[in-house]
C-alpha cells in the first residue's frame, strides 16, 4: 500500500494534500504541468478563467489558485468521493475554487460549463491492456477510473477535450494536458486536426514527451 495512502498525505507544489484510495497520488510530472501554466499566465493583466477536468485530489486547480490568486478556477470530476477529497483540500489550503460533479464524457452535460481562457487536464490515458505494466502499488490501490481508458480508444479524453474547447475556450485560449508518452505524438496530431494552432509538446524530467499545449 502506498505510503501516501497510509499517512493520508501527499506533497505537491510544496503543499500537503489529503489523499485516499479515491484519488490518484499527485506526481512530480504533474507539478511541471502546473509550472508551465503559471509561467505562461503569471504576468497576465487579464483575470484568467480556468477549468480543470478530472480534478481528483484537487492538486492542479488548488495549486494554480495559490500561484495565480487572481484567476477564477473551476474544476470537475465524475467521482463524488474524489470531489469530497478535493473540497477538503481546497478548504484546508485556503483556495477559493469551484468544484462541480460532472461526467465530462457526456456531452449533454457540457451546458453546465462557461467559457474559459485555460483548460487543463491530467485525464485517464492508460489503455486497460497495459495494466500489467503498472507497479502493484498503483494497480492494486489507485482508482482505475482515473487511470484507464478502453483499449480501442486510448485518446478518448483528448478527443472530447478538443471538441469541448471549440465551444468553451475563448479565442486565443489554451488547452494544457498531461500525456501518455507512447501516444504523445498521436495526441498532438489530434489537436492539430481539430483546428488548434501552435500545438507544443514538452518533455518531463525523465525525458518523456509528457505535456501538451494547444492554442485556439
């Protein structure tokens, strides 16, 4: 059992987040995604509106609110248990963010959302057939809902996010996503074919293609 679940705490961006088996343990690679967004918007004179999709513990939106205090931040998750954890973390870390329950894959629920300058997501991206490649401490304890996608549709969430951004991203706004290294190039092509410009990928600390930015 992962130490973070035993202690109930995981550190992310220098802050202690409460975690349990209903949410993923925050990873250092995701800190790099947060830092990319902060660097892009820390000098913005506009009040930035931001949506985090699949919030889990709330580590991404809470960290962004702490580092971009002028931003208006909304996050969503399909799991009521994850939302409970995220709300507790937001309260404990004094982050004024809005957290809503929504099944993002259900396009009929997209009417609940406004328009945003930034959309960020670390979505499920591991095909279920790859589950045996994961360490037992991940496979046996972390929530499969937040890890896996169908074998026949590895880019499911990215395709939905690209479609969502067409109507819910402001002109000149940007989507930031964490990637599966083996599908990074295919994900970039997906966003390009969806009409996004300046699709950038950067590598994580281990040299893997891990993060993407696509501009509308």
